[in-house]
């Protein structure tokens, strides 16, 4: 069932598992926002497409391209940057290298449900209009679950549609999910 969820969401199915982690120490150098040096996407409606891929393990099913639409703003991007990177809670390491015009590489080490996941994301382009990159996941204790590198690209379509809330994502089947709200709820629960 977990893989079917991943097949439906592609890259974005992995997001809740990465962003809702509640174990481990906060990442970074003690700053409140370890992603402060990473540019944010412009607020509005984004179309993001993940290219075909398969997990590394034997019998990994080929996942076709997946396109989702994401309504975002500054607050949503700070909870889950690019709707891709994990929230800082649960991560023991978040490292960002690069600069505007050159591209960025983000490496994270996070723990979810006792399972360590290393993630690498490479971003290039203009987060105000169109960007592209690759992502990879590595699981030190279960390499058959490793994924990537997988190419993706995002383009801004304009303002969010009437009635859409920042933090919402529309899946290919038309279902709207709320990964940013889910992350906020999980993090709020963790702190109580």
C-alpha cells in the first residue's frame, strides 16, 4: 500500500514522511530557519512535474511522469520549501551550498519512524518563474528503497485559483491534499 501511495503522489508522497518527522535534534547551526539561505518560490500556483523513475530495489515498479499543482506563499514555503524539502524538525543535518544564478544543492539527514533518510536536492533556474532539478533519497539500512536521481521541473502558472489556500496540492487524480497543514499539525502535536 505504501508504494501505491508513492505511485499516486510520486515525489510528493514521500514529502509527508520526510516533513512530519518528530525524532532527532533540529538541524543546522542553531538558527531558527536552516533554509534561510535558500530562495523561495514566488507565491501563487505552480505546476510541478516529476520525470519517470523506479526505486533501486529488485522489482521496483517504473513510475511514470507525475504532474501536480501547488498553491504556495511565503509561510508555506518556510514550512516545506518547494513542497519537497523536509521540515527542519526531525533532521539532524541540513546543509545548503550554492548561490543565485549558480544553483543550489541541499543535503539533509532526517529520521522518520526510526528510519534514517538522506536526501539530496539540486535546484537551478528562477524560483520566481521556472526551476528544475533532481532529487535522491538514500536509506542506509534499506538501500533497496533508494530513489533517484529523479528529475523534476516547476513553472509558475499565476495566482492560486479562487478558493485555493496556500499549502494545498492538487494530485493528478484531482484530489486536493494539504501537506503544509499536515506538517504544521504534526509539529504542533510534537511540541505539546
